[in-house]
C-alpha cells in the first residue's frame, strides 16, 4: 500500500487525508484494493458509528479511491474489493436517521454505487449508447464487474433506503439490457421487491 494511504488509514490521520489528492492516480492505482480492504476493516469496527474522525477519514479515502478507479478505468481490477466493501454495508443500518440524513454505512454504499454505475467512456459498445439505452461512462457492459455487482444490488433493494433503492432499480434495469442473463437467477427476489413496494418506493 502507498505510504500515505498506510499513514492515513493506519493511524486514522484526518490531517493528512487531503494530501491523497496531491498524488497522481498512477501512483496509487496498484494499492487501491488494499486500501479498500482496510476501509472495510475500519467501517466494520464496533465504534465506527460513533467515531466522527474515522468516518471522515473513510469518506475522504473512498472519494480518492473511486476517483482513481474512474480515471484509470481499473474497476475490473479492483471490482472484487470494491464490491466486498459495498456488500459489507448491508450488515449495518442503512435507514435514514432524522430528516433524510444517511447513516455512515449508507454514505459508503452510495459512494460505491456511484463508482460502480459510472466508468469511463469507451467501456461499452457504441451501439448501446447510440440508441440512448446506455450512456457514456457507465459500466453496464463490463461483465466481470456486473457478475459481482448484480447479486449485491438485488440485496440492496430489500433495505428500504429510498435513494439506494432507486439507484439499484436503475442499475438493474440497464444491466438487464446489457447482460440479461445475469439477472435470471434473481428474478424471484426482484419480483418480490416490486410486489412489496421496495422498487416502486425508490423510483420517481
């Protein structure tokens, strides 16, 4: 892991977290999966929900990591670690606290969802976006990423978080266009979500 990531994550050093943005994407791309694994350890710790410093460190590091993944087009390389962190959020409360205030793990899930939904232009057949079905910069045609992400996206439909549910509904709808076979085994779960109002509640 890059020494600055090791310092920031290892010591939860919020004062140095912003320095991660001074590094070139190429300097840190090799260690992004390691950093994501360490973030997972931090976010799953018993005191994470009450530790504002750790939450701030995690938020900054995820922003830096997802930016680097988008800019380097390396989501397939780091997809497993990214989805593992994403999936770990399902083990925690995702229901909004107060008036539309996301929980710490809902914030992590939202940031990772955005990264998984959006990649770099040129990552999919031009015929799909030419028809207006898939937009430039999205990862729907990256089969290895979708194979990891679709099962987790289906589980997020059951969590009742309005914003996350809406995003997952959009992802699954477009994923079905690009790679319908990946959704076949999840048809029952998706149907139950529709019947239970989970998907409808998340779609405007």
